[in-house]
C-alpha cells in the first residue's frame, strides 16, 4: 500500500555508457535517459529481457556503479555525483539496501549468519554489542528464522534460508528502499512463493519502497503497484500493474505477456517477435529501439525515436501507435 505521494526516489535522464572496441571509441548504451519516480511505500517492478539494462539501472540506483549522466535524488538529495566516501558515510547509504540475485554468491562463506547480518549494522549504524545482537535477532525473527540459525554458516543453509539471511542483512539497518535484483530467480518455485509472501509482509510492516527487478511479469504483477518495462536501455512502458498486465499498450510488453505459459489462453492469438534485439552499441538515436522486431512497425518508427506519452490509465508508453493513431 502506498503511504505517501511524496517521491522517495527521483531518477532523471539517467544514462550509463561503456566504451567498447579496440580503440574504445564506440559506446555501449546500457541505460539510456531513464526517468523514474518511486514514492514512499511503493513497489515498482522493472521487467524486460536479459541484457535490457535492468540490473544496471538497479546498481546505479544503489550507487554500486556511477552514472555517465543524469540525476538520482533520494528524499530530495542528489546522490548521482556525490563522492563515494561522502555517500558511504551518509544516512542515505542506509536508506538504500540491495538484495542480490544469488544468495549463495552474495554471502561470505567465512561469516556466520550473525556476522553477515551484523556487518552492515557495524559499518552504517554502530551501537553497543548488546544493541547489535538485539537488532540481528529481531531481523532474523522478521524473516522467519529462529535465533539458533545465527551460528550457522552459509553451507549449512538451504537456498531459501540463504535468501532469508540476505533479506535480513538488508533490512537490519532500517532502509527506506530495497533494491531487489531478481531475488527469487535462483530458488525453487515452491520457495519463491514463500519469499514473495515474506517480502510483501515486510513491505507492509516497515512501509519500505521496493524496486523489484525481474524478467517474470507474473511474479512482478503479484507484488508491485506499478511496472516499468525496459527494452535496450530505455523504459518503453510504465503504469499500474493491472493495466500493464491486462491492457498493455506497447507491442514489446504484449510480447512479454504472450510469452507467459497460460493453459487458459492456449488457443489465443499471441504476439511473436522475429529476429533478435538490435545491438546496444551506438544505437540509432533517430529510431525506435524496437524497430526491426516490432510486428506493427510503421515507417516513422525508423525515423523518429518515440517519447513516453501519457495513457488514459495513468501510465506512459513510448510508441508511435499509442492511442491507436496511424502515423504512417
């Protein structure tokens, strides 16, 4: 439930480019002029194919990497160009925490569960040994693990238990935003459901905001208030989860939804994409990134980059066919 309309996160014209090639003269556009706002208590889903820029955007927001251009504001404070040491020493570092994709890879095998959860407390919050112990045990309880697990090492835990430890480590410093980078993709389906229920409960209890990165629209629509769809570094559609899932405006969003297995729609006409995505290296700035794969492409699509325009359901879409007009 969204508790406030005031923006917690404001991303403006955010870009990340990497030099490539033998003379590093070409540029790979991983994230390209992205705008995104996240309110306090709001859950935003970020979806798209592998390589579309989702994880890069998540890492930019968490300041794990620096942007090439653009702004990131947290509670009105600009952090994109803030020196790493200044950001690390500020309260803002506590406000944004990350739950990584692979819980096994993200936990130090030499740390006990207690040490893994206590580490960010010691670095970012401080306090007496008793205070740290109390907070660690409270975080374990919040994620459904008994205190006896605090002395175990990662190799003594199941995948689901490791995922819970990763979540406990992130929430122990009382963040305002959790960046969740495909936190259930490495888990069994039955465990995924439990972790999603846990994340939903924690969000309600703590009034946290989420940026939930996933390639699975089915998962995202169950947890998120709104969904942003990315393609080749750009957001091509944004809006309420129900509208995106049941009434997609962009042909790429329709293709993503049509790719979801659904026995009730086995005879339905599905959008099929031909070919592969264009290269993100020096893409044509005067063409839609989806041109060449789009099943409803118009001549203008290869000549003009479509801008995000409002939709009647309160969303945004970047498509020359938005609203049904034929701009051929």
